[in-house]
C-alpha cells in the first residue's frame, strides 16, 4: 500500500490530511452544537455547517476508496486537484472573513485560517509528490 504513495512520507501526508478533514467533518455534522459553542456561532447556522461537513465527508470517503483500491492513486488527478482548490478557496475566504470583513465575528480565533492553510499545504505536497502517479 505504501509503495502506491511513492513511499512513507506521502502516505503519512495523505493519512494526516484526510484524518484532519474527517475530524472537521465529524465536528460539523455530529458535534455541531459543541463546534458552534466553541466559536459562538448561532444555532441557525447548523444546517449550513452540516452541509459543509458533508462536503468534507465526501472527500474523506473518496480518500478511503483511493487508499484501498487496487490502482491506488493512479489516475486520480482530478480528485487531488479539486481537494487542493477547495482547501485554497477556504483558506482565502476565511482569511478575508476573519482578518478583513469581520462580519459576525464573536471570537478572535485564527483556527479558520490556520487549519485550511495547513490543509492547502498538505494537499499541494500530495499533488506535487504524487504527480508521476496521479497524472497518468
């Protein structure tokens, strides 16, 4: 399995990235109330938050499928590219929302910038490091 990911480094990056997305997916779907309390978000946002969690869940489920499929990551460029673009968009939008616009901000937490920034870097590393396999 590890050889399908060009070695242990990219395999670990893959696992860490998608476990992280899985954690956020869980928090947004199942642990919604606690997540809203943490960031002082009104209960009227629960449905939209769960929808966002469902998008993350879709990526996690695809990652699990890729992890166990016979071909591994071969030919999965569209998945890795869309995950990178989504991470980058979330990072940019959250940076604008938290640092510039500040509409509805009740906490000064930078988690909404740091986490997507880390996910963006991890997904970029995966796109670059697995290029010989995903772009076939």
